[in-house]
């Protein structure tokens, strides 16, 4: 659907307007020529009083207020447009005009300056966020600060993300880099050789510069897809190069039960890993098979039980809402099965439409009403069972315009997830397709392609360490730069 807006708004708002249109309709596109919907916009500002009039041939709305800065101006325009779009598309958005912004970061921006009630009013009035989501955002941030206090205190430390890009099969919704276990062009052994080199160099750099490591997170792919021998070698390497001092948290994703065995779980226990993730995604065997996940629901339960028996006391389980052919009763069934196992963390994801996934080509209804019903069900049943929401993020094209939420038992809040989502410190990414995000938002992405990574990892490593040095010098030894969240 093409939308044209004629008016005297600044061109720099086009990105935000385009995002807002897409939040209403996935196929909406802002154009300059012939369009399905034409909107007129008239903006006036006299002595800080700004008015915005928006209209179509059938509707006419206006809004005005005293503006103090560009942020007030921007959101007055977006709100006026948003109100018109709610009439055109006959729906409201729970996050109002908030697109492309991490919503909990907004709460952090105002925390300390305003009370929770004032922040709530601001979220609702300035950003048109629903009362339900405004309360949720504040609750999430309060749960983070209750556990960790002021998270900017980690600003001069770093966390490490390590990627293992192998999986036993490719799930149809997957948008990550994932190579088969028997990938001929690069063996697990060859990859580990290079990866451990990268880990060693970064470990030495941090040690020499006296920079503490806060958390380590090993994801993928599926880290436990490594053979027993390779997995052991990997864990020993991490211990040698990164665990020279204790870290606050060390997570390994063991996402697929078809890659886990007792030997690997015992290695995990022996090598200082403090948290793992075993991910059912659904408790429907038929869906698992259709999604090309080569394991069953009973394998999930057995693996989870084995991990508990071995003494692993911090386990996350992921659930995906919106998988093809699943409905409200399937989501509820899956969540209740997970609850019965009593994991320490439960992360509820909503399916996001990703170009690089095999699902992208399929005709999927990403706007089903039952997602909102499920959100309420999940929130209340999880809270009634002692889980609290502690981190939250939204993705582009997320199902039902909702959010992914990490819930946990009190005291089991994953620090890495919080630091990463709130962009509260530098995260160094190691391995194929790992991204490094410095605390000034500068990004360095390791190659997505495994062969390219093998050939060029050294130059990316140099770039990362060099930027690190520059940033430390620029910010007088600190790794954190103050930045405007909006
Ligand atoms: S297990 Fe995860 S990384 Fe591997 S194919 Fe499935 S979704 Fe992708």
C-alpha cells in the first residue's frame, strides 16, 4: 500500500514515518508519486506553540502544544499522524509511535529525573504508548535495577559474545548463520582453531589493559553441536584465555536437545558455566518436525531433567509464539508444559518475519488477534508462578507488533541479556557472524560467511582492538560514552 504525505515537515522524519506506516501495515510504503492514500500535513509554530494539522479527503485532525526542543516537535508530528493512521487502518498500536527505539532505554533516560508515575504519563502522552505497555516497561526496568542497581556501573568492563555457527538441521524460521555439522568446506576443528586464536588475542588484550570481563555468552548456531572432543577443547580454551579472573555470568546456549548428551552437560558443570539454555520453542511434536527441528518434545524433557540431575541450577527455556499452524491453545499448552518443568528463565519470543529465513516466502498471518490474548495469558500465569519480566526487546516485523520478553525467577536475571539490550557496555563479538557493539554504538561485524571469516578474521580482530584503544583514549580511559537515546 502506497502512502503519500504532502506537507511542510522536515525530510529527516521520513524514516520514522516509514517505520510508523510499516507498524500499521507490513506492505505500507511512503512514496512521492501516485499513492493509495494521500495525506496532507500542515505545521505551524509561533512562539514555541506548535500546531499540526493532518487530513485525508475523509478525515481532518489537529494537535498542538508548547514545544521545547526538536524531540517535542518530532513526536507531536508523529502523534498527529499516528492518530490519523489509527482511523485509516482501524487499529491502535500498543507501542504508539515508538519504532526503532529500544523502549526500556527510554525509561532509563528519564529514570532519576522523573518518578515512575511521571515516566508512565510521558510514555503515554508523548509516545502514545498504551497504559499496559507503559506499566510493563517500567516494571522491566525496575526489575533490572532491583537486581543490579545502576547498570551504568558496568560501563568500564566488557562482555564477550562467542558464536558457534553449526546446527544439526536448519529450522525453517532461522535467520542466523547456521552450517551443517558435516560442512565440508570448513570443519569444526578448523573453525575452532581460528576461533580460539581470536579468543586468545582478545583475552590477552583485556588482561594487559586490565579490563574486567563482566559476562560471557556463547550462542550460535548451537554451541553443543560441537563433538564431545571439540566442545571440551573449546571450554578449556575459554577457561585458559578468558576466565583468568572470575566473571559474573557465563552462559552457553544448548538450544537443541539433539546436540546434548550427559558428557557435554558434565563438561559444562566442570568448566565454570553458570547458565544454559535448552529451547523447546514449542511442545508440539508435529510443529517441531515441520520446522525441521530434528528432536522431539520428550527429548527436551529428558535433557532438561538430566541437566538438573547434574546440578545445573540456572536454565533458560525459549518459546516461540506464532509458528505456522499453531494457535492460542497450542501456545498455552506449550507454556504450561514449560512451567511444569520450572526452569529459572522463560523467554517468550514472537515470530518475526526475516528475509533470510525459509519462512519468509510462506504465506503467514503475522497479525493474528490471538497473540495479544496470549500475551496477557502468559504475563499473568508467569507472574502467578513466581516469574518476573526482566528484559524486553522489539524486532522489526515482529508478530502482532509485540515484543520478546525474558521472564525469570527472582534472582536469576541474566545480566548479559540486560547489558546487551540496554546497550550499557561494550560487547565484543568473536567468531563467524559475531557482531561487536561498542558502548558508543560503533559496530564491527565479523563476516557472516564461514569461509570469509576463516580468511579474514585477523583484520577484523585488529579493527576491533584498534577501535577499542581509540575509544579508551577518547573517553579518558572509560569505555562508555553518553549518548542521547532518541
Ligand atoms: S537451532 Fe537456532 S541457529 Fe540453529 S538452525 Fe535452528 S534457529 Fe537457526
